[in-house]
C-alpha cells in the first residue's frame, strides 16, 4: 500500500461539485476504485451527510463539505488515531488563517471555537470531522470528512431535532471569527486537505519508525493535549442519547485515545465510540 502514498507536493487538485449525497461516500467509492492517498472531493451542499455514531449531519449551503482518502500505510489497528491526527491537521490550517487562540479540539476530533482569543469558553462548533476506516483490495484505507461552517449557520427548529445530537454545541462560522476575508471554498478545501495530509504523513512515518509501540496516539499525544481546552475541566460523561453516565475531571487521554476521567469512584477510561464529554 505504501506505493500508493503521495507526498503533499504531488497531490491532485480537490474535485469540487455543487451538491453530493455524502462526500465521505464519494471518497470511499473512489478509494475502492483505486484513488490514491490525498484524493479529495468537496461540495457546497450534502443531501445525505452523517456524523459520528450515524447521527444525521445538517448540511446547509454556505458551508464547505470535504472528504479526503487516507492511505497511511500502517496496520489497521493504528488507524484508531486518525480522528485525532486529522483534527490536528485542521487546527494547523485554521491557525494559518489567523485563528490561533480561537479554536480547539473537542475530544476526540471536532473543532470548537470562541470569539475572544484570550478568554471565554470554547462553546461553539466550527468544524465537524468524521473518519471512517474501510478495507479494499489495495489494503486498509480511511476517508476523513469535514464540514466547515463558512457563513453564519441558522439551524431551523425542525432540523435541529433530527440533525443535532443531544449534546450538540451551537454553530459558529469562519465569517464570524475572521477579521480578514474568508478564502473561497476551493482554496479553503485545498488548504485543509494539504494540512491534514501533512499531519497524517508525519504521524504514519513515526508509526512505521516504531514510535507507536505504546499505542497509536503515542507519537502525537503530547501535542494533542495542548489543543484540547477541556482537559482539566469538570465534565459530564454522556451516552449517545445524551444521558449523564458519570461526572468527574477530564484528566487526560491514554495511548489509544480513550478519555481518562477522574470520578468519585476513581479514574475511568472511556472510548469515543461510546461516550461524549460536556463541560460542567
């Protein structure tokens, strides 16, 4: 599979379509037909977008929807780190736009934001990220999907009940955060794709060099910690339906990406597939 990998400098242009069912579905189909590492498709609207755990994903116009094929050339068990790695790549791209201090990662991989770079809670969602791993004749691959709020988002009441999970944050957009003009959708898509691929390539190289012996997140964990503003906060541990399962202090992450929460009964480790965390 490694011979299908590409350096960031050799990537093709991101394909853009006005509307698509799901950019991730399109990327998965392309990968199964042999699309290389870094192949990407973006759209101005999705008609069948989805989020983590199968939640419907509201896909209004005025946002960017982008999916990228990832062939990192590592064993499938290491791909559990890809959501965190991809989120770090998105953070890199947002920092380049001037949003350092305004954005952070909401474990495991969504991007949250605040208006004031020096103060205030990271209580608005800017980017949703979904990573789906699959297999093919060429070996395992993944598709990372990103939904970026570019223009201010108005979530209609009838959409909110179906398209937002019980613990969903209110949206915020690049236009609301940036003093400068927001890049056009094609340029923004290229910037995000390139930043994500750069992060994935660096992580994959570290994995192949043996740096992930303790766990797939070992090569990135220290830097990832610095991007997660909720660390050290009192949090509620929520089930997929929004039920509070436990409370405690978000103390850290283990090498497999599980959230370590110090509860009254001691430290508990929770996988992102089973729970979400909410600031208290």
